[in-house]
């Protein structure tokens, strides 16, 4: 068994760690660069490389490593269950300038867990034991990390999985405090993240519904975690990592004018695939981001409701102008408004 490897140094070594959660079809090279413009987290994680007997490294995902100029360490995430192919892929990834290799044991998408990968692995601790053992031997010169949830349908295997994490000297555990079946609904079990912090020998990043700098502080206090991992709420507020650091340093959070949010939307619109994407698809892709941004724009939810009704680029941007540029004194809420559908 390999001994643990040191994690890359934090951008802010005296503050808790921050990471952008890996999100499929979102956290590509382009989105990492957008986030970096507003304040990089300490760590980035790639979208997952799908691993099976015929898989090869996805060149699009690989570009988030090979062309990344954000100055921040990037972990390469894999998803799969075939041990020989996971080992092969991990060794291939280690030829690149990665911060470490991360194994996805948390993806809650039914089409994923039904293949017994991602969150589906949490149903089989014995399989997890074999996978982590082989991967730990294969990844011996840099960090080997795991992202997981507290269980599949319940938390019956939670303690068993934590013991396996310890046995194989995992270097970092990113833990979402919901089960796979919870998806993104329901209460986040921060008490179980706190239990993991007490029980495992590696740093733990707390993940799950961290929607503001204030929430990040509360979660850090409640769990004792080494840091926080933010996913969907960084889509809605790319300033969140900067705001977390402001609070950690005891500084007031600088409000973000809605005009800056409008500039962020422009930046999102300039996706590198824009030239090849049909306009209807591009508008639909943009709505995926706006669904989160809108939750912090107006408490009544008018922007969200009307945005979902737009069908063309002109309609969508006229609406954005109406809500984001009309009153230059308005700012983005520091947390999503409660009760907005």
C-alpha cells in the first residue's frame, strides 16, 4: 500500500480549502476559465472520464488539463467499475500535469448508477475495497482522491466505506451529505460529514447545498471539514469562492451589481462551441445556467419564470437587460432567495 501523497498547496495556505465540484457538461475548460475570472477556487476537478474496456481519454475533457491556464491544480476524475481499465486509465492520466486522480463514487444519475458506477458503487463495499486497493497502488506518485455520497439508498454502508478509505490511504475525500437516491433534494446530513472528518485520516471537503459564503462558514464550523466543495451554486454565483475567502479573512462581502451579472451572462454565451451549436440548443444550454443565476436576482421569481418562457436569443437577452440593467443600484443576492420555484 502506498503512503499518502501531499496535496497541492492552497492558493491561500492559511485558509480552509475551496474546490469547484465536477459537474458533467458544465465544468469544462471554458467554464473553469470563466470561474477563474471571478475568483478561482483552490482546486478544480474535471468532468469524469468514462472508463470501460473500450474507453480512451476524452480529448475534450483532457483539454481542461492540457490547456488550463488558470494557475490552479486540476484533478482528473474517472468513473467506472472495471478494475483493469480504471488502473490503465489512471496510469494514462498520470502522464499529464494533473494534481491527482479522483474516483467518482457519488454520481446520482440513474443512467449512471444502474451501470454500477458512480454512486452505484456504494452498494458494494467489497467492490470498493478492490478498486481503491488497485488504484492506490497504481497512483503512487501523486494524490489519489475520492468523491462520494453518504450512501446509496440509506447510510448503512457509510462506516464500512470510511474504513476502506482509511485502509487505502486516500489523500482527500470530497463528501456530499446526501444519499444517491436523494439526488439534490432533502436535507444535507452535515452531521455525517462531521463523522467522516473525525474518522478518516485525510482531509475532507464538505459538499452539498453550499449556496453562499455564510453557508460555507456554517458548514465548516459544524463539520470541522478542511474545506468546502461548491457545485451548482457556483453556476449561479461565480463570485462565491472570492466571497468565501472574504468572510474567512473577516472582511465584508463586496456586493455584486446586477450589471456585472449581465457581463457574466455575456461571458457564458461565448461558449467555444457556439459556432457549431444550433441557436435553439444554445438558448437551451444557456437556460441551464440562468436557472441558477435567476434564483438570486429577484425574490418574486419573475425573472426565472419569464426566462424559461423565452425561445430566442433576442427574447432572452432583452429580458436579461430588463432585469439586470434597468436599476444600477441592484445587486446579486448573497444567497438564493427562499421560496423561488
